[in-house]
C-alpha cells in the first residue's frame, strides 16, 4: 500500500468521535502525525504557508503526559514534510 493510500484511510485530528466520516476531505492537505499521543492521526494543514508549516504545531490533547489541557508538539520531518514527528508534551 502506498503512502497516499495510507493517508486516505486516516482519521483527522479534531474530528468528533461520532463523526461518520472522520477521514480526510477532498481538496484538503494533510500531514500525518508520527509518535506521541496523536500517532497516526492526520493534521489538516490546508491554507498554511511554508513558514507556518515549518513552525510545527502544538496540539491540544487529553491523552498526553499532562492530561486535560496538555499539548503534544509536532514538527515536520526534514526528509518528508508530509509527516510530523512528535517532539514532546507540555502542560
């Protein structure tokens, strides 16, 4: 199975648990989150410019090291910007 096929099957970060279609939407761009509490989710990066993408993301999560209110930090992989590597959790 190719990388694009894997992305098409994933669940998008921020989608509701009861959403009947939690996967990617046509016309959107995604980054796959790798490692940490959000491993395997897709982050919708549609409309972000190169500078914003290079900055990475601090994403809210209740399942990280700091529980409710905590954040998981992801930065783009230098060799594969379609993936974001987990850098750690913060309160």
